[in-house]
């Protein structure tokens, strides 16, 4: 009994100690890779409430039912608007490729009963008119930037790694970003985006994350465009992970069929 | 009063020293702390409902005035060199501190909403300059296929492309303007021609160059006034003293403004003109009186002559200054702040001129001695100059002529006044062949127009999604089409309708029959959502608000004059009942509209204050002369002068604008001086002689002389402005001169006749004989 306790304590101490030493030696790039590859399940089904707020406090609220599936080479997602009424059943599908080639995107407009391709020039397009770009939502590959680790900081009681990332492409939307990563969950809890001129452009704050089916899922985040004073709040509800979303879900036929 | 002045005369050095000291202090204040206000928004009454709404709408939709740069190539802009010029200029403007990054639009920044076999795409027209023939051809086709840029940012013949850089109202400076011109000039080649226009340029140039022009002209005006003063008074000392009085009053007025931290507004630049025209009068009357006194009393000494001058003249000088000041103070009723300041400080300047005339001139004369009197004029037995005698005889013999003449002039003026029109145009203030007007005409020829009028369609706070309703959108579209086709002055209009029609078309394989408003609310909403996903949502913010409760329709006009803007407003307002039925109100915004309202406000205030000052002056005169009929008769010359001013403007097609409207104040300010001097002298002479004819003759000799000196001096000076490069300054010169002349003639004819017809001032003298 005694030995067991001692062993356990030792194990705890050792893992903690090991983790601490490892963490101490992790480079900025390694940390960002940890975040990028953080397991989030193979598929996900959820309800997304997206609230856009302008500088005067006017709001546009959109409710979306979304499905995602990671197929390795390609990550597919499909979303169906459920509110507001005049866009209900509008659906949107995105295929994002691991090799970094441009996403394929489709939209279905029920009013003209047609599926249309949208050509997106780059991943720096706004996601559904929000303050998030596709990159901001987690698409940006760690190899696209150089990373430098800054001294650790504590924000909101969380011990965080701080990493500064600079784009290798000088024409990229952001000249640099600074990310605060919770050491425990490896979730980037705060991120600052600086524009090409080096001025602060946006601040991303993760307000809440939940432990669902063994994964840490961000369920409430806010992006604040400080230059336009415009905000986007994303809230996830009814999150279900690894329920075996069918690959057949992600077709043009499904888009027009609706939920 | 007289005794105070006499006591002061005992210490001329102290008086002079004090006057100089204060002037020096205020002069320093003026040169160091004077600030010019070039932001036109600062001129507008901030609490006026039209301005409050417009300012709010400007903020909602980011409505700003744009500097328009036209890049043209003889053959077409679709060649690498021109496209690269467009690109590099756009980038340079974007990087300027005065211009926001997102506030520059050109073909290089424009978004191309197209339909392809895929569906909808929002693309750039070009990011790297196309080099190959084929790429250039396809760019040309892309532009020509897109109604949102064809004829808007690129001319329909493909020879001219625009870069529009929107700026905030308060960033325009001469340096900035010159910088833009330099940048553009540097990009010009033999084939590529670049021109700059737009309201900020017009407004800014106006605000900067008009005072600069005045600064250049004013010294010439002053020199001519000095010369003619000397010719009239024949005394160097008197001329210098009179001019010093005027200069000091200007310095005091401007110095006090600087001391109180009040900036110079465009109207304020009229102040020196006003003060010169009015201020010289005091000196002329004083010195003229002294000359007559010394002619009639050759033996009088220095002290005696000066004492007689102040003793005799302090009253009319005080009275004229008070009446004139009251006239200007009536401008306090204006809603426009700069006009109020103008009124207060001109009144202050007039009072300063009075103070200097009564204190400084006598004190200075005490010190430097009397001027030499004109030789050879005192030989005549009668103390009346033959010219005055002839004039008096002429006027009083043919009284009917004056009355008839006045009547005819009044009728003609009233007819002319009907034709007076108001013009808030800035462009019309420039020479027709000036660069600014030419460039404007050039851009208007190729594009929709350089003047924007923003119609804000407002369904109120609770009008969520009204601008997604096809009914409302179709009415907007109908309005746009009708106004564009009906009025030549409207070149283009732009609103959310244009986006929706474009998207509807490209979503239907580019079929022209779908260039219409989508049929259902859902379709509209879904197109907009689609646009948000691929386009820049900030572009939508310029035409519709966040809740789709307010829309901004921009009309491009080829003229900024009031008639043009009013014609568009009238055409739009025909749709008001239809829109109201749908719960939508019509409002306007933007600088062109504000300019219109502003001009109306100034004129309204000006006319109000004209009436008020007339009434006040009649009351004042009645009190001063203790008879209401004197007040009424005294107001006749100023009334006629003001009427003639407006009448002539009507006949000569000179529009009322802020400058010309204020000039009616001069009519009153000067005209009333003449009348008061004349009345006061008439009263004195009436008492002394008890003879109507003799009184008239003596008054004509005394006051008529001074008045004519005054008129000749100021007219001579202000006619110089006819050579100004700025049409408004030319109008100013002509109208001031005309006011002087009509006041002068009116006082010596019709007023004298009316006085003569009554028995005023003769009540107690039964022996007075009728003419």
C-alpha cells in the first residue's frame, strides 16, 4: 500500500518533472506544431452560432449546423444555415487540402436552387464575412512561418508559452502574430495579429473550451478587429466527436438536399 | 463727452503712447496667434438637424470627399505603362498619411464580380501588370463587361481611368495638395496625361487661395486709397492719420480675435475691406470739417481748430459708429458661427476706429501740428463752395426728379431681385478657363460627375432588413434610372441595387435579362451572404448599414451649383410618398448637400439681420434726433442702396453667395454714416440759419463734401479688386464701389429732398420759409 503510494507519487513527480524539463527546452516551432497537430478527432458535428458585431454594437447573428471530417489528405466540412430565415437552407462546403493547394468551395443558394463554386483566391479570405480568415481558424501550416519563443507569461491564471511567428512570405496578410498557449491543454488561448505595417490588427481570445469525448474543443472564441472595431463571436453547441460522420455527407447533392 | 475729449487733449503724448502700446501688443498677438480655419465643417452650425443627420450618415457609410486623379492615354489605358502608372499611383496614395489604406479606389483596387462556369467569383482586375496582348485584351473585356466599373472608374472609350482618394475634411493643406500634384506630375510621360480634381481640391484651393489673393490685392487697394485720400484732403498728415486709424482698427479687431483664440474664417477676410470702407469716413469727416473751419476762420490757432473739430464732430462720429455697429451686431441672429464672429468683431473694429478718430487724430495733430490748408480756396465771400451751391439748387429745384428716379430705381431693383439666385457652388467661384474648372469639365465629360449627392434612405432603427425587400430595392432602382435619364446633370448613381443586379446577372450566366433586382427577399439575402463570403464586406458598408435598415444612394453630378443640386433633389423627392409608404424616409448627406443648406442658412440669416438692423437703425436714429420721421428718412438711402445691390445682382446674373450676401451689410454700414452725418449737420445748420434752402446748401457744402471725398476714396481703392484673379473678389470690389456710390447719391438727393419736403428741425422757428 505504502509502496504503491510512493510509486505513484514518484510517477507523478517524474512526469511532471519530465514535462517541465521538456517544456523548458521546446522551441517556438515545436510548440506551434504541438498546437497544430493537437488531436481533435476525426469527425465532428456541432451547432455554430456566429455573431458579428460592428463598432456601433449592431449585431448579425447566424446559426449554422456543421459537419466536419478529416480524411487525411483532405479535410471536408459542410455547413447549413438554420437562421436567419431568409438564408435558411443555404449551405456551404469546403474542401481543404493537406498539400496546401487552394481550398475548393461550393455554395448552394435555395432561392435559385443551384450549387455554385466560389473561387477563393487565398486562405486569407474572410470566413463567411466574419473577422476570421480560414488561416485564423487553424488552417495555417507551421512551416509557413518562422517561430520564436518568448518568455512564458501567465494570463487569466493560465501558465502560457508565448510564441512569436513571422510570415516567410512578405506579402502575407500579417507581418507577425504572437500566440499565448496554455501549457496544460496546448490550446492557443490568445493571439495577436499584426498587419503588414506592423500595427496591431486583430486579437483572438478563447473564452471557453470543453473536454468532449477525450478531446479539448474550443467552444467559445472571439476575434476582435481592433482597426475596424468589429468583432466576431463563435460559439459551438451540441458538439459530438467521432460519431462516424459519413463521407457521403460532403457532396453537392447533400448541399441541395439540406438537413 | 466733449470735456473728456478736451481733457485728453491736454496729454497728447500719453494718449499716443497708450494707443501705440496697445496696438503693438495686439499686433504681436495677431501676427503670432492667428489661425486660419480651413475645415469647412467647422463653419456649419453643429446643432442644425440637416447637419446632424448628414454627419451621422457620413459616419454610417464612411461618406467622404474624394480627390479625383484622372490618368489618360491617347489611345487607351490598356497598355502596360498606363496600367503600371495606375498601380503605382494607387499604392503611393495608399501609403500617404493623409489617406486611409482602404480609401483609394481605382481599377487596380476594384473588385470584379464575375460569373464563370464555376459560379460567382470576386476577383481583382489585375494585381501584376499584364504584358501580353492577349492579357491586355481580356482585361479590357473584363472591364467593358462590368457595369460596376465601366464608365465609373474607366471611361467608356477606354482612354481615361480614375483614381479616387477619399480624405477626411480636415487634412487638406496646401503642402498636401502640392505633394499630390508633384507625385502626379512625376508619373506623367509623353503619352500619359494626369489631372487632379475633386471637391477637396476645389474647397481647399478656395480656402487657401482666396485669402492669398486678397492679401496680394489689399496693399494695392490701400495705396490707391492713400493716394486718393491725399488728392481729396490735400494733406499728407491727415492722410497718414486717417490711414493709421483704419490700420489700428483692423489690428485691434484681428488682435482681439487672436487673443481670444478665435480662428480666421473665410468670411473674416472681408473684415479689413469693411473696416477700411467704413473707417476712413470718420477721419475724412473730421479733417474735412477742420479744413472748412479754418477756411472760414483763417486766424484760428491749433488748439482752437482742434477743439472745434472734436466739439463739433464727436456727436456725429459717435452716432455713425453706434448705428453702424448695431447694424453689424444684428448678425448675431445668424445661425452660422463665423458670421456671428464677423458681426461682433467688425462692430468692435468700427468702435475702435471711432475711438482712434476722436482721440488719436486730435492728439496726433496737437503733437505734429495742423496740416497746411489748401491754398486759394478761402477767398470767396460766401462760405459755400459753388459746386455745393449748384448741386443743392439742382436737387431742390427738381425734387420730382429725385423722387421719380428713386421710385424707378426701386421698381427696377425689385424686378431685378426676382432674378437673384443663390449659388453654393465652389467651382463657380473660379475662372472659367482656370485649371480647376477645366479638369472638372474634362472628368465630367468622361465620367458620371465630380460632385456627389448622397441620398440616405432610412427605415429607422427598427427597420431591420428593409433593404433586402425587393419592393424597396425596385423602387430605388426605378428612382435611379429615372433621375439618371431625366436629368443631364446626373451622370451616374450607385447603391446596393447595382451590386444586386450585377450578382443576379452573373449568377444567371451573364444574361442581360437578369440585370434586375432579384425577385425574392431570400434571393437578395443569399446573394448578399455570398458576396460577404468572397468580397470585402467593407464595400457593402458604404452603401447599406449593418442592419439593412438604411441605404446610401450616391448620385454623381456634373455640376455643384445650387440649381443643379436642387433639380436633382426635386426629381428625387417625387418618390418620397412611395418610399414613405414602404416605411422609408428620404434624407440627404455629404458635402454638396451641406454646402447647399449652409448657403441657404447664411442667406436666411443675412436677410433676417438686414431687416433687424434696418429696424434698429430707424429706432436709434429716431431716438438720437428725437423724431421718428428722421429715423424713417435716414433709412431711405440705405434701403435703396441695399435694394439696388440685389437688383443689380439680379440683372447681371451675379448669384447670391456668402460673400455677396454679406456685402449688404456694407450698404447699411456706410449708407447710414452718410445719412447720420448729413442729418446732424442739417440739424445744426437748421438751428443756426432757420432757413431751409440755406440749411440745405450749407449742409451740402459741409457734409456733402466729406461724403463725396469718402465715396471717391473708397471707390478708387476698391475698383482695384476688379483686377483680381478670383471672380468673387472682383464682385466684391464692384459691389463695394457701387454701394458707396449709391449711398452717396442717395443721401445727397432723395434724402435731402425728403428732408426738405418736411419741416423737420424747423419746428420752433416760425420764420423759416419754404423753398
